[in-house]
């Protein structure tokens, strides 16, 4: 029974819930953007290349190498990432900043350990998290 309680507590953590909601929203936007690129962008790319209904591309041994489908997929990816960034990442960053936490930002300053040469230690660390040696203020 304690396993189920621990799993429930894990699922109810704020970050897991936010990620789950973000994933659902991303899937919904993915469907919307996919429909947009399939019904509007792909025909425009094919028409611009003069490919007609076969697509923009060329034939190799009788097989069509559909460059238009790749261009449409690239446009789909760019539109999708722009939507996800502006609808999910920017508001989430703003929300976390109001709560005093920084997300998706530049990492804080670090210093190096003179003993094991690890360079991923926080600037305020007094002991190395890898080898345990005491750090001086001069180690940077």
C-alpha cells in the first residue's frame, strides 16, 4: 500500500502535473499545426515548385524523392516550436519567476574543485560534492 501512496505523491508534485498539462496542450497544438501544414503549406510548396499533385522533388530509379514533404515538415516543426514556446514556455517562466524560481534561464555561477577538477560546483559550495574536499573562497 505504501508503494501506491508514494506513487500518488510523486504524480501530485507540481512539476509532474505541469509537465502533463504541457504535454496534452502540445499534442493538441501538434494536431492543429499538422492540419495547417498538410492542407495549406504543402499544397503551396508543391505549387511553387511546379510539382502538381505529386509533390516538389525529383525521381531516382522511378521513385519520387519528395523534397516538398521535407520542406513542409520543416515548416511544421518551426511553427510548432514557436507556438509551444509562446504558449507554454513563456507563461511558465513568468509563473515560476513570480514564485521566486528561475527556469530555462542561464545557470548560476560555478567554481572548480582543486582536488578532482570538477567544474560544476555552485559558487557558494564549501565542500566538493564529488570528492568531499573543503573548498576555499579562491577556487573559481
